[in-house]
C-alpha cells in the first residue's frame, strides 16, 4: 500500500510503500476511495496553532512521525479482524476519525471527540492519505449505502463539524438567519447542512470574491465583504432582524471581535475556525446582553450517523469537489494553505 506521510513539520509529504496491514482483534481495514483535504491538515503540517499574542500551541508532543494525515476518509471494508462483528466485506463506509480512549467520562457519554487522550485518525494515528486505513473497531464505521464515497468523505470532518455546531443553536435555527463567517470548505458545507436542517437561511461574510459567489450559488441570502467600510451595517441589513446566531468558521481575532460586536441580546456566537489570534472582551456586555460564546470541535460518532441518515434522505450538500490523485497530496495541502482551493479537494487513490 502507498501512504503519503509527514516526516517533519513544514516538509513535503513523503511517499512510502508498506505491506498491507493485517487486522488484529476488532480492527477493520478500509480501502480508501476518497480522502478529503481539510484545513486542519495544514495546521498539522505547519506544526502549531496560533494562540494569539505571539503564543503557539505546538503539535510536537502530540504527533509521532511518520504520520499519515487524512481525517475525512470514505471507502470500502477490505479486511475484517477476527473479533470485529456486524461488518460486511465490501460495505461502503465512512471512517469516523474522532476516536477517544474509550474509558473516560467523555468517551462513555459518547463524546469521544472531547476525549483528553484522543486517537484521532490522521492526527494521532495514521489516516486516509493512503490506499488503506486501519480502524480500531466497527463502531467507528458509518454505512453510506449508495452514496459516492468521494463526495461523502468530507462529511467526516467538514460535514460533521458544521452539523454539530449548527445543532448548538437549537430551535432558533428555524426562526432566524445565521451569520456565517467564512465560505471555504466548511462554509459551503455549512450552507448545505443548514438547508438539510430546514434552517431559516444564512448571511455569509467572506473576503474572497470567488468564495462569495460560490456562497450565493449555494443558497446564501447575501454574501458580504467584511472589508467594506459599512460591513457591520450591511450584515445587520441582510439579516433583516437583530443578529442572534453567528457561526464563526474562520476563528481569527478579527472575526471573533466582529461576532461579539454584532451579537444582539440573547445572541450566540459559536466559534469553530482555528485560524488563530486573540480578542478583547468587554466583560459587562456579556451579562448585560446575555450573550453566549461557545466553541465547537468536530462532533461525536453519533452525530456523524445522524448526519449520514439526513444525507441519505436529502442528498449530499452541493459543494464544488476537486478530485485529485493520491499522489497530489502534498500539492493539495500547499494549494489549500495558499487559499487557492474553492470547495473541497478529495484525494482519490
Ligand atoms: Zn478537518
Ligand atoms: Zn476518553
């Protein structure tokens, strides 16, 4: 099997040829049909997150080289370990990458994505930039039926992340438009997921003209350039009512500040993006406006199943897909880092 591995931060991925893994215990080997390239892969490649104020969160202690990135993997069940039950050879599946220790309070509650000892595929363990990926237990496989694995792969991260975040708005989603910061892979996916959830619509805020056009094509009510001198007023006008729901898929100091400024009484800002930075917060405004600032990180295996069930009924969210051969893994990361990708790159082995 081929795999494209990170052997040092900031270096091109290296192609390695390895023998196909033999599954032991409950392991299942999945033949990769599609591996999405996510912006988090760029952060992993760079080796850190920007915490703001010159501070960085390093991946150095979390990652063991060589690492095969790729946490948006879809494929077919290829080999089944002797103790793996309820799984069929050839079944089309997503590999849920959000795997925890299995023993802690969070894991036992089903929130493995919040485990303090993660075993995330493509982050802590080898992922999908390969011909084959090893999944530790069939409970992390989600059957996709007849869905195209290439188009379905991004559900594992961008789909799940936006679904789990939008769910946190609760019933307000059906009553009020969401202001969405960023129309990259996550932003375009969130528009499709919002439609599946019968949301009231979205006003997208994005600096890139091409991405604003894609957002409008994907059904946004309006797409606004935050660099316009009267951007905040344009956003308020486009929502046509007080801004109460904001989804920040960028996650920079600037977007967080804009979000906090825009929120009206009782509003909620959910931060998902990890671009980095910091913001000042006027503390009394938090209680006086009774606002909520909440983080959301990927989602649980159960939420991934919920999302896939919705997709089986509504169809996959329309999003530009850029299919590239597995051998293009390194250049795809480069393009994403430089902002050259519209929609989602999916590597096809
Ligand atoms: Zn991701
Ligand atoms: Zn755990």
